C-alpha cells in the first residue's frame, strides 16, 4: 500500500480539506488522498493539559474542532498527529504525571482518521523548537555507542516511561484490527461538567469513550447519551478491565478515561 500525504499546513479544517482529493470546492482535483490535521496538533498541546471549564477551555476546543470533520471528503485518510519533527513536542518538559498525556494519546487513537506517532512519544521525549530544531529531534538513548542507558529495554527506562510505554502499547494493540475505531462513524456530545463523551460505531457495534477534562471528581447524568447507550447497561472498560454499569448517572475521578465496549 503506497500513499502520498500532503503537508497542507493550515490552521483550519476548511482550508486543509480544500486540498484533499474530490473536494467539490476545489475546481482542480488534487488527487491527494491524505492531508494533515495541523489544527488538531496545535490544540492538543493545550487542550488535554489545561482545566476544562463548564463552558470553555480544555476539551471544549477538541469538541469544537471535531464538529468540522464533515468538511473532509474522506475523513479516514486525514492524518491525525500530536507533534512531528517540525513542531514542539507534545511534552515541553519531562512530566511529573501522565493524565494529560494519556488523554491526548487516547483521543489520537480513538478519533476518526489515520494516527501518526512521532518517535520517542512512548519514552516521554520532550522539547521545543524555541530551544532548537535539535531539541525536538534527539537520539533515543541506547541506539548509539557510548550511551549510558538503553531505553529500548525496560530496565533502561524509568517508572514513568514504562507506564507510558505500556499504555501506548496496550492501546495500539487494541486498535490494530479494530474496525469500529478504524472505519466507524463518530457521534459526540456537547460537554457536560467538563466531561467529553463520544461514540465510535458500525451498525449496532460501538465503543463509548468518557473523558473527564477536570481535576475534580464529577457525576454526570446519562440521559443525553441514550441513543449511544441503547439500553445496554453492562459495559467493560478496556483500560482497566473493570465492569461498568451505566444507569442514570456516572461518576468519574479527576482526568479519568473510560473506553467502554
């Protein structure tokens, strides 16, 4: 399978979608199968790490951006990414905890489109273009003679890196071969108390994602999600393996993520 991706570096979905093939707004068909969602990349650097308010900030920006997916002629061939060799890394400094990072990774791997992951993301590599281009393109320790640690091994990574590595690996293995995530439609809901809820589905099979964008425990009413829950009361959270009962309300701990099947 061979594909060409167009680096249409525009900060809005309408402009980016213009360059994807078969866009009726473009008088000249570009024949370009894939384009890059730089707008999402930019949003991801703040949205998953700041507090989500009742009416704005945080995950509200992600919701607003996703409302424009219909603009693309082929959403499944839109390249979605968090960073690359020409941008600040998702992490500007080494983190002390992973709640925002995990939300960014989860959304990237459950949203419509083709995800791209920049090398070192699994090792919490960090950096900014403001320091230098080299700061965002560092070698992975362990690949070169003279390296003091080998981060290609579990023993060469610290506890936080292994937590990140395991989380990303688990999600990637789950996503591989998952037609609902790769090809399914998306239905999402206006945020409630800082919680973003969206569904990926094909026919009567679905995955429900709950993402608490706040640093507080919240309890949300589930009535507005009836058409996605469809009377199914018992679900399993992929991340924890726990059985989750969906009744009238649902409590979520600070920055919690649920991927329900």
